[in-house]
C-alpha cells in the first residue's frame, strides 16, 4: 500500500490508519497467513488472466494426444506441461480456467450467505421475541442436516448445475452467519453507544445497519473466509458427485469426476485438479487463521 | 439431571417437526408431478396414476397429507423403494451397519492419532513437532476427501497392490450377517481369512473418512490442553512436586478432554456427510452411497426417508453428546 493512498485517510480519520496498521502488524506475525494471502493473490491473478496464461483453450481437444503424461515423465512433452486428459485437452489450461469457477463459487456463495445471514441475524437479535424464535428455529433445522446431504437434496430439487449448487451451498452455510450476527447484536444492543444513538432519535434501520452492524464485523470476516473455502470444497464435492457444474465445464471437482475411471492408468488426470482444490482451500484457511489472530483481541498477546 | 434431560428433549420438538416438514416437502418440491417424479423414468399408466394418487393421498388437503405422513413415519412406515421394491426401513437396516462400522473405525483412527498428537504439541508448544503437526492438521482440514481417497487408491491399491480398490469384503466370502459389522461377524464365525479381507477393505475408507475429524481433534486437543496447562491447579500440582507425566496425564488431560468430547460429538454430522463421498469412492455399501445412488435412480421415496432417518440420527447423537457433556461437567446442568 502506497503512502499517497493512506495520507488523505490518515488526515480525516487517524483511528482507521492505526487500526489498519495494528491489523497488519498482527496479521503479518503469522507467517502461514502471509503465505496463504500470497498464494490467494496468485490464484486471483491466474483466474483473471487465464486466457493469457493458458497455452490452450480449456475445451480444445487434441485427437493425437489422449492421456499424455506430464512433461517430466517418460512419454510427456513440454507441449502439454501437466499432460492431457482422456479426450486430449490440456490439463494446465483447464486448471487455470478452473480457478475462475472456484473463486466465483466462493465469492457468490459467501455474498449470498452473508446477505441472508446478516439480515436474519440482525432481525432476530434486534427484535427478539417471536421473530427471533421463528428465525433461529429454522436455522437450527438447517444445521440439523449434514451440510453436504442437504446441499445434495436441494440440488436434486433445483436441478444439477453450477448456479443451483451455489444456491444450495449458500443456504446451507448461511445459518452460521445468522447465529454469529444474532449473538453479536445481542451483546452490542445494550451498550451505551447504541442507547445514545437511540436517544438521539435513530430509527430501527439506522440502529441496526449503521450503529450496531459495523461493530460485529470482525467475527463475520473470519467466518466469511472459512465459508469461502468451505464453499469451494462443497461445490467441488457436488461437481465430483455429478450434481454441480456439468462437463465439459473445467470446474476442478467435475474434472475429477470424469477422471475417476482412469485413476489406475493415468495418475496425473486425478492428481492435479485435486491438488488445485487443496492448495486453494489451504491458502484461504491460512488467511482465515491469520485474520482470526489479528481480529480477535482475546488471542492477542500484548 | 432429569430436568435437564427433559428440557433438552423439549427443545428438540420444533426441530423434529421441522425435519418431518422438510422430508414431507421434499417430494412435493420436486419439479413436476410428485407421482410421476417418484415413478421415475418408466412413467406410469393413467389408471395406476389415479390409484397411486389415492394411495399416497395427494387428493387430500395439504395439512391432511402432512398429518398422514407423520402418522406413517411415527408407526415406522417409511415407504417402499421404487427401484428395489423393498421397504425403505429394511434397506436402511441392512446398510446402516456398514456406515456405522466405517464411521466407528474412522473415529477410532482420528482419536488414537489426534488426541496424543494434540497433547504432545501442547506440551512442546512452539517446537518443530508442534509447528509441523499444526501445519499438517490444517492441510488435513482443507482436504477434499474425495480426492484424498483417490490418491490413496492410486498409491496403496494401484502402485503397491496392498489393499483392494472397493467393496467391504472379498466376493468369495459370504455369510449371514449377525451384527452387521463385517470385522465382528467374521470373528464370530471364526474365519480368519475373511476377517483379514474385511480389514483390508476397511483401512483406506476409514483413513479417508477419519482425516478431517483427525485434524479437528488434534487442533482442539492442543488448544484445550494449552488452556488447561495455564490454570492454577496445574501449577499447584507441579509445585507439589508431582511428576510431569502425572500432571499432564491426570490433572491437565482430564479437564482438557471435556471440550474434546464435545468436538467428537459434533463430528457426527461431518462423518455422515463424509460418508456420502467416501462410500461413493470405495463402493462401500452404506447409507451414503445408497442416498447418492437413489438420487441418480430417481428413487425419491428412498431419498425422502433417508433424509429423515439421517437427520434423526444426527439429532439423537447430538442429544446424547449434550447429556454426556452434562454428566462430565456438572456446571452445565445448573445453567
């Protein structure tokens, strides 16, 4: 971050600058988190510039090169660095394009789950009474099912496909956000600054969104990060089971599903897509751990 | 204690009602006509259609249909599978022990490795062991287990040829199940080669299913242990001159295990979700594979009842964990 960007902010709001600085101080102590962030940024770049980076289009088939092993193995060539799949498509190119799907899935699912969870959690925690009971019973109900099973059943109702899979996963992950927001709102609601805002004549909507919500952000950010990686895993699992993104979409889970029958003949078709999932999820979880350390004052040592 | 128990059970009633509503709604939310959806790809003759409509009560008002459904479920009638023509409950009873056996060994694997590893990591906080263990745990926690299963198959079944690729036991072995646990049944019959076959089929799926619980348990044990090691009574025990092993093993561990027990209980949902993937990869004939297969066969009676039964199991296990927790920790009961 450059000085010129920070300077005007610092002039207007000195607290925010020190806040950001403290945050980075605590975040960067955690080496794993910094590595995770670095890998995540690389992944975002790979997704953004996939058409420039990928040597081939993700759906181009080379009929002369089925199941070609990766370059370093006997029979492989630098033409296809990570080898080709059973129908002669370049695995590296498909993985690069696949990064787009995984990051899109994470972003869409977290946005949907956050929006739903914040709205329901705010309503439940702010109004209490029957609104609270009704909302939280439904949340408990969603949590009573194993998440993947519920997602499977929802996709059965909605029909297989990437978008429906994202909807289903968002619905399954959303109660965690609602619970968090509700707990935070209940803790904050009786604080003096909220009472003061109320006395000053702030309406319900303003109290909820402008006064209380910004003070509940820390746990939400951490949960959001963890849900991001969870969403990628679950979407890949749905794709693997044949109910998520449909072939020939270069989604990593779907790639694994179509590679399954070749596992004993061509290890690379199976290994690389899974490795891509693992690296992505791991990087995001590392960042999540770092964020928790940096944002949770209870864990700070100083 | 009794009051605590009754209170817990009372709190479950809305969830129970909700679960039945979900299962009830599932068939009705499927795109298209529910009877045609349940009949599957083959379709159904018009006369039979009317008959089925009567039989399932689709001509009744919706709340009467629901009451009927709850009545059926309460009397143990979970419908008949369209593809196998067998009662769903009967199928469930034959398949569930397979999932139970797999989950049990997965959990044993996770606990046997996770708890000691977590303890050592906490005692040697900051050491290379601690750091590499926590790193490995995070990798395990981030693992797409369906891929992990395939990798293990490539290595142990393909490359080394040590374990079979799929199934529960070699096809040459056949006997009437007693407990439904292959590892126990083979021992009861005294067939050692069958026992070895069952065990070799079980190893890889159990490791795959146990991986995420292992990571969670190791992390949880470590942090619970760290917290307890900082407590006054541990310092007192040390000050009394007790040996390090006794302080850690008796004073600290007993208290650190309380949150770990809860974590283990909370893993049941994870296990059942994981079973869906693990059983699919290893062709393990349990309820996870049964659900996935039924979705693809459009056997929606099975999906509906499976959803209900699995949710009931998760609920029951959570209740047991709550009660156990109250037994171990009297402070919970008072609250």
